[in-house]
DNA sequence: ATAACGCTCAAACACTTGTGCTGTCAAGTA
DNA sequence: TACTTGACAGCACAAGTGTTTGAGCGTTAT
């Protein structure tokens, strides 16, 4: 099985393991660490997949050097942070930028603490900076950074980025669906919900985190 | 020769070298790296001084593990995350816990991304988990983690944790002072401010960040 | 069918690297 | 002087680790 990145599941597990190992220990894993914890039968399998990961540019390696595996995007950065791309700004009245159209590699990165979400859950997550006070009823302030996972459906109670077709505007609200009717409930209970038809709503992503710095 | 830290010049060089090595390569140096580049005659000399550094708490070591030397967070220059202690819970009506009374070493830790705040600014910062909706007018939700810097005064416009003596309750608001009168302004502009006498207010800390996870 | 290819095994091999002696030497101390 | 202590040397060993080799096996292409 292959993911969108062209990585096998085993390779993804290895990549993930390397990251978490470093977050936990502060130094990189040895091949045998990977082998043992991932219950791989042979070191050569690890070496084989490591080489594949290297060819795909997912890791850096120093030949012959013990524990010389490093992750490109975390070089000089460590201790529990995972980086997600900061794709732009979210403002009232504008649809979210399409992640497909942005060069993710070149985008600015935002550190996300691992205790906010484990690395595998951050797979399809990106960040947006909030401009304006339009999201204030979702308890999100001007200048906050919101973490969004791209998805086009949602469960009741999820906080989502919803595009209202009739107004052509995006809003962050809690999502509830019932018989073709949709209720978009502000996180702030003193504010009023929006009721509309399901056809009028396009879900653009799910809000998975908020970072606010007042320094 | 000894520095103020009680380190010999050689130990300082080693410490410095470890830091630079990691910044340059992304992984930690082996004893022989230190030996060679610092032109030390024997690996045992390095081991000897490494042990001294460890005893003085300047480095962490993982015995037997290759390249298992790591620097404690306080020394890391460019870590992606900095750890601050999570000292407890903040609830409406209760003063903040006194950081002096809590075992900071034993406390749970929260990762804070460095792009939220640089390491030196996180010096006297601790974290609290918010329970209840009492801080909702500060755009802080139930379950959020707030980062506070301990301080007993504030500038106009700072978001502070303020203890109202007459009500014996803590609230998070923007602080404005004018002629002995204090205005505590909710971050949510639709809510009403509190006006009170300066004598009635004790500042317990300044809010420097908010983390919210919706995973 | 046959070949080619991606992936996996198992084991052996060789280099890398931490550690453990055994001394040396200078400076203090009684 | 004799005894300690801190710091350094040199060397060898053993454990830690990356690499290589040869083979097995299922899937896909010729």
C-alpha cells in the first residue's frame, strides 16, 4: 500500500518512529532501535527502507555514523515539535486557500507541540493565521494561528471551517446536521447559531487546534 | 582556570563544541569527535570531563548509547519547543496556585513551540489548564492551556490574571489603569468591562499564550 | 512460462564508539 | 617525605551499529 507521498506503510511507520524517538530521547534512533520497536525481522529491511526514504528526500543520513539519521525539516529543531505548513491567512468572506495550489515545501512552517497532537494525526494538517475579528464567536482572536485538517465532511460537534455558498464566506463553527438542515453553533454560547440547508454548506476543513501568542 | 559555573576551560570548550556540533550536523557528537576536533590527546580525557559535566547537570547522557549526549532544554539554543511546567488548573473563583509551593521539577510539562515565544522569554512561565467556561470572555475555552508569566504588575493593554479581592475570584482580562481606577476589559469586545479600584486588584500573572487542542 | 522487480529474511562482517584499566604528573597537605 | 586529589595519557576491549551478501517469495511484465 502506498500513501500520497509514495511511501509504503512501513516507510511511513519508520518515518514516524524516527520523529517520535527523537522527540522522546533527544537523539536519533539506531537501525536496531527501529527494528526492535517496529518488530521488523531484520536490520537489512530497515536499511533497505531507510535508503528508500533517503532517495525520496524524507530523511538525511550520514553514512557509517551511528545514529546519524536526521529529519530535514527538524535539523536544528527538536524536542517534541512537529512542523506544519503555514499556508496563509483566513479572513471573513474569503474561502480557504487550496492546499494543492500552494508549495508546501516552500511555505513558512509552524511548530506544533507533540502533546497538542501526535505526529501521525498532524498528517494532513496545515495552519492559517487569522486576520480580523470575524472568528471571535469561535473564541479565535485576531492574530491567532488555527490548525486545520483538510476534510470535506464532519461529525456532529466538530469545529469546522464552513463555506456558506449563499454568502460566499467562511466561518469557524461547531457543526451539527439533522435531516438535511445544518446548524452552525458558535463556540461562544452567548452568540446565536446559524441555521441553513445542507446544500448551502461546504466543509473545507476541521479545526484541530489554536495557538495564540501574546508576547 | 574556572568560570563562574565551576567549569574548567576545557569543560566549557567541550560544552560549546557539543552545542555547535549539533547545530551543524543535527545529531550529537561521539566522544572521538570531541577528542579529535578539540585536539585532546585521549578519549578518556573526554570521558572524564563529560562525567564532570554530567555531575554538574550541564549535559544529559545515555550510557552505552552512541552519540547519546544531549543538552538539557535550558541550554538548547534553537529547540523547536521549550518545556514549561503545567502547575494545575485554573477555575473561576479560585486564586492561582503559587508556583513556589509546587514541585516544578516533578510537574507535568507542556511543550511550547519556539515560534510562539523564544526560550528566554519563557523563563518564568508556567502553564495552567482551564476548567469551565468562566474565561470565555477572554476567548479561552474549557480545556485550553494558558501560559502565564508570574508578575505582580502590568502595563496597559496586557492580558493579565487578576484577582479581585472583593469577590475573591480570578479572571483573565485586558488591564488598563488610570488614576487609581482599573478597567478590566474582556478580549471579546461584545462583553462588558469591569471597573474597580486599583486596591481591589492583585495581578497574579500575565497571560502570554493560549494552546487549544480539538483533536 | 520466464523474467524482472519490489520487498523481505537471516546471518555474518567490519567499522564505530563508549568504557575500563594502568600510569604519569603537578599541586596541595600533614 | 609520604599521601592524597584532580587532570591527563595511552591503549585495548567489548558493546553498539551500519553494511553487505545471498536467498526466498509474491506480483507484474514480456
